[in-house]
């Protein structure tokens, strides 16, 4: 049995106190977009909550957004009493970062619960301090017997389905928090910058789905202010703010942070809601800047030109390889070329991934992909059968982007890299695929598992077709029969990974939005393939 420290989820007075204060402050939508200058007579407020990210054995990042210019300070303690707190000086929060900021904490004890509170001081008068915002996280264990548990999913506020307070808003975050995870891995589509949200939408039974609305979510995102407003929109949800204050994140991105199915060099405009000649590279630059402002990401914090792909070391049991399958890809196409050196990762990222996998001494190497490998994701353009992900439906030898994945799988096999598992979201249903060379056209790899979960709060879609190149067998799937099923009708999913500290066994559970377990698979450690 794993020796995991107990974290009393409902009894953390400080976290609840901060969450309730934030909820009260965000009750009236009319006040949400108020310019910081309108409230300069008061003290700085942290109404958007706090969040932690990229937590390791001895470090972590803490994020906050102020309602006006302010100096950020973080205090940490081993207990909620905050006796003898340790103080960390964060940045000055101003309009240049949309009043957001991140403080780096280091020298923390391994495998311990860290309680923190964020203080915002008036930038001109440090004696004027706002109400503290409270949060907590658990550092990664230095010893493997502590075990690791995390949850993952993706796809939030998509297809026009926004925060519906009549159904509990983003209620799936409460179900994930009840599992007391060490962290949350978000597999991308944190926002839908290309998906406006209306106040109401018709449901099949004749009722209405009612969403919270804001000006920035009334149209597609083009300006930096639009993208920032998309990230702020999700923080209007009380369940998400509670979750952020209790569970640190590991965040990656995919297409909807910019636009559906985008790729570098793409130009759009004619026949779209975007201005003619819109360069997706320009939109992506603004989106990346807003992304870096609204999430505590170690490689991006304070430098939006940094990379999103990275490896997250979570103690001796787990390394998480966070991929970016969006920024470096080639153009979407029929994807049937015989040579494709750029592929979906780009050569530099592929070589980085191979190098870091070979260096890893963790028992498990989770490859966090923002797109699936063997599920066909079409991107038709004017009748052309273009494809968005890796697979293109041809079950034969690898073509196009499959060539890069084949190279990676071959490398894992021949370097005898143990404990690889693929996790993803993107396709808006949940499933488990087992890949085996005995079923595949390409055979130079060892068997592995890929698990899919999501969406968090978006339209659900039927199961994707499989491509036989790498021999996938869909062992489990739950998906609706119709397209774009609303969150009010169910089909919202997340996954859980639980690594036992004693045996090293990794168990994956695919869960519905209320936490009900749909599928379970246990994997044994120390194997190249299974």
C-alpha cells in the first residue's frame, strides 16, 4: 500500500475562506470587466483566485490576478495557522501582464503539504494590503513509497457551451478535487478562443442551456485583450477557482487556444468570422502571451517567448513529458507523403523528447500528448481530405506525420525505455486503446497504451475512427451517438492515474463527470511494452 500523506479536502478553512470571498466578489457579471482604475480608492483584490503550477519535490509556481496595480507577496506555512510563515516577494502586477503575476517558490520540503496565501499590496503604499487569497499544494515525494495520484482531461467551454450555473457550472472540477490528486494535467483546449458563447442555446428536449456571458466571449478572439478575456471567462466559475486553490496544474495547449485546427503559416479570413488575410501566427503570438499570463508554467513564466513543451519530474515514480503538437507542426494536408521530417512535433522537439526519455530514471514516463495517435481527426478543406492529428485513415505503412511517431516508437523499443504511457484528450469522448505490433502494419515497436479523456465542459462527439498503422485495439469507449451533445446531457469525462508506491503499479481509471468509474486498467512497472 502507498504511504500517502492525508490532505483533509473539505476542512481547509483557509482555502474555503479565500474561495468564498472570491465567489462573493464575482457574483455580479457587470462588475467583472470593470477597469482597475475605477476602484483605486480601495485595496487590491484577488477576486480571480489563486493557482499553483509545475510543482516539484522542492519548488512550485504560484499565480494571482489583481484588480489594479499591486505588488505580489506570497507567504507559505506547513499549517493553516501560518505561524512563522516564510515570505516570498513576487512581481509588480500591472497592465503589461493584465495584472497577473507568478512567484517562484523554492527550497520547499519534499512530499509535504504547503499552505500559501497571496497578499496584494498597493503599488504606491505597501501598508495598504488587500484580503489574502489562500491556496495549498503538495510537493512531489522524494521517496517512491509515497505514491502519486493525478487527474487529467481537456476541452473547456467549447462549442458555445459556457458556464451554466443551473447545472452547477464546471461541476466536474469538484469531482476531480474529491480524489485529492497531487496535480491536474490539462491536455489542451483550455479556452475556445474561436468559440463565442451566447446567453442561451436550444437543447434537444426544447429547454434552454443558459451560459454566463462576457463581451470578450461574444465574438472570436483577435486582439490580445480578446484572448485575455477568454482566459478570464473560465475563472468566473466557482468550482474551477476552488479547484485551482487546492490542486496544482501541469498545463499544455492545443488548437482552440488560437483557432480550430490551426497550424503555423496558415492564413484565413475569407468566409470566416476573422478579418481577411488574418495570419494565424499573429493570433498564436497573442494567444501564447495570454496563456503565459494566465497559467503558472515554468518554461513560460515571465517570458511568453518560451516553449510550452517540457518534462515535469514528479519524484522517483513519475516523469511527465508535456508535448506541444501545435506550434512546430507542418500544414494540415492529406498527410500521405513518403517523407515528413517536420511532422507534428518538429525535429527539435522530437530529438528533445528522445533525449529526455533516454535520460529518465522514473519508473513511469507519461507522454502527455495534446492529440491522439491512432484516432483519425479530419480537417477537410474545400473537399480535400486533410487531417489534423497523426493518423489519416490509411492502415498501411507509416505516411506523413506517422513517420515521426514510428521513429519515436522505434527509439523507445531499441533503447529499452520502460514504463511509457500516452495520455490525451481532444476528441471529446473517453476511450482506451492498446497498440500492438502483431496487429500493425508498422511492427518495429513494443506494445503500449493510450488513454483518452474529456471534455471538461464542451460538446461531446461520437467515437473517432481508428487507423491500423500502429495496430490499435479500442478496448473501451464511451461516446454519444450524436455530435455536439451539451454538458447538460452528460458525456463529460476525466481520467485518474494512481501509482502505488510499494509495488510501482500504475492504475488508470476513466471516470464520468460525477466521478463514476467507467473503466480500469492496471499496468506493471519495469516493462518496455505491455
